[in-house]
C-alpha cells in the first residue's frame, strides 16, 4: 500500500486505539454512585479516584514524550494499549478504596504513552496541508470512546454490577493491540536528527507557552464535566445510571464530533492564508462555548440542558481539533513527541486538580453553580489565545 493511501488507513487504525484510550478512562465515572454505595466513599474520595489517573498521567507525560522521540512509535502505541487494557481488567478486581486509587494511577501511566507517539506518527505521514484534518478525524475517536465508556459502563453496571464494564473494555483492548501489531508500520524516513535538537528548542516560539497555558484551562473545564456530570444528572435530575451515563456523554460528545471535523477543515483553510489560522479556530471554539457552559449549571429544564451540552460540545470540538496541529506549527519536527508529552503533562496536571477542587467547592456553592462558573475560564483563556495569536502567531 502506497503512503498516500496508508496515511489515512493509519488514522483509521489509531482511531480505534484512541477509542479504548478514552472508553477505559471514562467508564469509572458512570459507576461512581455504585462505588460510593459499596465502599462508603465521600465525594472527596471519589474525586481522588478520578484525579489519581490524571496525576500519574501528567507526571509520566514528559518521559512518555521522550520515549516517543527515541524509540519505535508503533511499539510505544501498541505496547501502551495492551498495558492499560490489562490494568483496566485488574481494576475490576478492586475491593478496597486504595485498590481503586492504585489501579487508576497505573492506568494513567499506561495511557500517557499514547498521544505523544501517535501524534508524531500521524504527523510523519501528514504534512501541513492535511495535518488538521487527519488529527481532527483521529480526535473524533476521543468523543466516541467517551460516549461508549460512559454509556456502556453505566448500562452494564446497572444490570451486572460495576465491574462488568471493565472486563469488557479491558479484554477488547488487549485483543485489538495484538491484532494491530503486524499492520501498523513506522515511516520509511529515518529519524537521525532528533538527538541534535535540544529540548529547549520546543519553547523557541512565544506561542508555545500560550498554547500550553490555554490547554491547561480548557482541560480543567473538560475534566470537571467528564468527572461530575454523570453524578450531577443522577442527583439533580433523578436519572438512572444508564441514562445519566448516556446523557452526560452522548449529547456533548456527538456534537464535539461535528465540531472537531468542522474545526479541522476550517483550520486547514485558514492556515493556508494566515499563520495563526489554527490558533484563531481554537479561540473561536473557546469563546463560542461561554454561554453554553453557563447554561449547563443554570438551567433546571432538561431540554435546555441538552441544548447547552450540544452547544458546548460543538465549540469544544472546534478547539480540540487543533490542539496538536497548532502546536506542531511552532515546534521542531524532531521534538514533536516530546512537545506533546510535555504539553499533555502540564495540561493534565492542571486539569487533575479539577475533580477534587469542584468536589470541595460544590459543598459550599453547589455543583450547579460550579458548572456555570466554568464559563469564566473559557472566556478568559479564549480571549488570551485570540490576542496572543494576533500578536505572535504570524512570526
């Protein structure tokens, strides 16, 4: 198969790997009420279960990026898939609180290796002309995996116990990793120059710290919704576990698929005529999401809530489509995996505070008020990115 065809088949294969990357991490949030009842956990303890994944994921990011630039990216991607799938199976064996925290941390370690290596692998086959579209297609798997993880974990948990979903996703992910091992290949061009490009070269352009700071803010908001929206729907709208798991993911994530495909197409078009086109697309997504975020916590009407989640999801997709494609406009090719690992680490380190912080804040102000307050974060970072792109992106 020639490279022009294979580069899109590569995106398709990695789509399924990323699907399990997000299904496995999302599954636990839909069964929080069951875990709380079985183990007698507080909201703070549940927040720590969610954050333990994020903290280890963040800590491992720079090392994972360095590994992705030094070793076979195929081996890093598929080895990580098999490792985190086995940990997902092990999570189902948890009987104590510390078991959950430990296995969630180990899952974060396994999943940390995926994005740095996979994004560098995609960029090796896709140049600037198709990069946003390729990465936006890949990004759609994030939303599909989140929907599947949230919906099926809630459904299986409601009928067969909370452990059942972890067995299903873990076994399926392990089999996929073994299947793809002989199909995915490395790019033909050797990577000879990477050792001669210092890591500090990642920060040569002033847009890089701007993109990292914005990613931290956007991730903080996203992790609040991924962690607490299912429980919020159970408590405030009296939904069942399966309905809450579906509603908390499907409306938002399906809209994000449309947003991410629009964002990839729009960014490739804008970047052809202006250097800051990808960053401007991201800023548009953040600022457009402000009113919808406010509505999610403010409304008491389910139909308005669904409309707000759809609007937020579409705008989130505009931003997400170009997280890595925009970064690659400003970092050396030889340090792309390292740059993604570092940015992912800082983004999840900041975002990892969100589940515990919101659990604490909601005890004083209520979960609804906390969800609405996230609109201020989107507005602040959207404005910051837009102004920075106008000043520095064309350089």
